[in-house]
C-alpha cells in the first residue's frame, strides 16, 4: 500500500473507534444480505463493505430515536460478537440516546441493528440471497467434481 493511502487510512480511523457488539444470526444475515443485494444490484456505485452499511444503520436509527423514543430490544450477550469501526460522532449520539433513555450504549447499537434487519431487509431479499448462494455452491461443487475426475483420468 502506498504511503499516502496508509496515511489516509490512519486519518480516517483517528475519527473512529472499534466496537465489539453481540449480534444474532438473523441480524448478521440481514446485514450480509444488504451488502450483497446493494453490491449486486448497483455495482456501478463502487465497492460496498459491511462497514458502510453499519454507519448508515446507526445514523438511520439515531435520527429516528432522537425524534421519538423507541422501545429497545433485548440484546443477547452470548451472541457472537461483530467487530467494526464506528465514527466517534455516531458513538456520541448512541451514548446520548442511552443516557436519555436509561439504557446501555450496547442496547442502542443492538436495537439499531435488529430494527434495521427487521424493517429494511425484507425476507424475500434474504431468501433470494440464500437461493443464489446455494445454487452457486452447487454449481461450484459440480465443476470441482468434474475437474477432479478430469485430473484423475489424466494420471
């Protein structure tokens, strides 16, 4: 990586903090589906990463919750953690909501992820992604078996 790119990455991360939040399987699936569908449907928009979605999710949630309190979801602390960088301004907004509503920052972030998955990623999108992944895997396995048979015949 050229030095200027390393510098740019360090500068952008200077305004972010790493977060480690428990995320259930359905939320994780919704986030992966959102990244997949947007990357597939709009490739001209450039590469999209989970990080991009997480920033949008938390901004979306904070904007809603700042206007009107939202009931918080129960967060399963035993769920596998998701690690991601979060903008310090978004962290401050999450902390302010947590103070106002008498919950933890973890509940604010967890509720944001749960509600986004529930409200913004319809089951039909999840099913489409799962179907394509299954079909792609089947095609890959078929090609791999054919390739292995071809190699075995050459010996």
